[in-house]
C-alpha cells in the first residue's frame, strides 16, 4: 500500500503524504461526526492548504490552528471560520487584529484565559474601529470586536482558567465594549487511556464542570477535545469537536486508540547509508527528520523489518540493529511510520504527495512563526 513504484529520483529523508488515504480519513472523520457541521478540525498536524481544500470540498468550513502561518494559510484557502487556539500577547495580538483586516471574509477568533489578555484585545479592536478599518464578521456585533473563546483548564494544566473561576472572567469579557465572547474552548489532551471505557469515564468527569459553566453563562458554543476524546465528545449534543491527528494518523494513536479506524497517511522515506558493523544498518533519519521528543523506542516504526532495535540517533543518522541487515544494502529504501506525526511534519518545508504509488505533487507546509507586520498601537 505504501511502497512507491519509482522511488529512485526522490531524495531522502522525505515526508510522504498519501492523497487517497488522506481523503479516506477525512470521510471517516465526517462519518463519525454524522456530518461536517460538528467539526472544527485542527490543522496543526498537516499544515497544508491542499488538505484544507480537500476538507472544504467535503463541507468542512471551520478550522482550528496554533500559529499565524497556519491561520494565514487557512484564510488564503477560503476557510470561513478560524480559531487561533493559542494565548496571544504583544506582538501576536496586534498581528491577530491585522489578520481580521486583511481577510474580512474569514471569521477569526482567539483564546483568552485572563483579564489582561482580554483588555489587550479590547484596546486593539477599539483602535481598529476608530481607524475605520473593515472587520468582516465583527459588523454583526455592531462594530469592530475581537471574537474570543475562554480557554478552560479541565485537567491538563497547560493553559486555561479553572472552571470555577471562568464565570467571573466571562462576565468581565461580556462587559468589554470591543470583545465578543463566542464560547468555551477545552482541550483535554491529558486524557489518553487506551481503554475506551476508562477514557470515557475520565473525559466525562473532566467535562462535567465545563458543561455546568456553559449553562451558567448561557448561549455559548463549546469547542472540545482532540483525537483521543473525539468519539466521546461526539455524544454531547451541540459540542463542536476539533480532532487533528486523525487526518494523517500515526503510530502513537494507531496503537492506542483501537476504536478509531483511521489509516496512517504520512510516512517517512529513508535510505540505508552505511553498514558500520555486523547486524547493524544506518539510515538517514536523524533528529532533523523525525520528531525526537519521545524515547528512542517511540520515534519511528519500520513494520517491514519485523524484529529490530533502534540503537542510537543523532542529528542526521539512525542506527538500527536488525536480523535483516545482511539482506539490506546501502541505498535500500525503508518506509517508517512516525510515532508522533504532528512535530514530524513541522520539520519539513514540503510534503511529497503520493497518488497511486507515484510522486504526483509537492505541497508546501505552513511552518515557522513569522508574523504579519504590525501597525496598531496598544494603550
């Protein structure tokens, strides 16, 4: 299913993305949700405009992202609604305001979990209103308003405000003249139990105070979860789900989320470049080619090798001990499935798109953290 018909001309290491498998994963995601309306998929996994366009054709119009490169890519791709799910400070808040001016056909929102961030956005959008710059979707609120979701911490303790403190923050935001509260955002990435029943129980317990908070605030959207809790939040009427990894999938989720039938759609092409000693081969798949934040046993998987051991990895090299070393020759190709595909994709400027076994296209990846030039002043 993954081997290429003509790999000789492709330099390694390379990120391969299999177009038909991505399409299949999109369709599976929509089928799980019962339709595209429940979905706000995260693009941080793939970062590719062409994948967004594939989703748009299937009726998905709302997306979540983490960087300005991703947000701009989404707007340029024609996304109707973009949630920049990241905490903004200066100068990123100014750049966010400029995005709303540059792309008035896209409805932008961001996250807040404190009064200072809300005040910063309020001041910036007051400046926009006074400058009479057009803010597309903000007009429906009677002027230029920053649209925000309160980031609620329901157990991950990475960002967000505790549910019991969020009601007061919601009232504070609702009183600001240039900020519009759209809803609550809750990412429960700490909930990853392989057993679905245990994962469901943990997710439900963590979500209960969020549901209570939403009922107190009234008339707000809840955007919840990632891929591990995607099938759980789908059972909650009205909750918008934002899975991301499922579009490309990887070994980490594939080996732990048995109830989800997604297929790995991104692999790494690597070559044998040396045979330094008996029983060992060295591949051109170092830290710069596959995400290295996990232990060495959980970075990349070679299913065609059967039994093997990753001995070491450095910037440009991966040394593997394998009984198949005698059969492998310098120049031979292996296909590896990344354990964590999201930061692996972020190591590449482009993906080689495979269709029907051949290299059919090359897609740019919206990586990096360059932001728009800012021209707005803060108070």
